[in-house]
C-alpha cells in the first residue's frame, strides 16, 4: 500500500533523529530496528520515485564524529566506497 506523506515524514524524521543519537553515543533503538526503517524508506523511494527527495536519509553518506546535525550528501550510485562500507550490514542476519 502506498504510504501517506505523513508516514514518509515520520519515517525520515525518525531516521534522522536515531542517526544523530547513535553518533552521539546515545542510541535509543537497536541497529536492526534502524536498518529495518532505512530499508523501508529505500523501498518506498524506489517503488514511488515521486517520494524521493535529495536530502533523504537514504542519501546521507556519513555523519560527523562530533554528533552535530551537519551531514554530507552523495548519491549512493556516486559513492565509490558504498559497497565496502555497507557490506557488513547488508548480509547481517536478524
């Protein structure tokens, strides 16, 4: 079923919040929970391209070490280290 704009906003906001908390060393959810949220957003953006936005959490390459909310974007298809960086998580069993 197609998600509502509100569902997309809640999911993106949640992913951003949990990324910040993780990099501050104060995670509020388990890694597998974050990964499931992330994969759901990726699925929605692939299935309904009109939902894709350039500053989506699916486009963030890394967060700074200081836990600030500043981040850098690079489309995954242009990130030469994407496969190596995410391979350990992609194959992890839940």
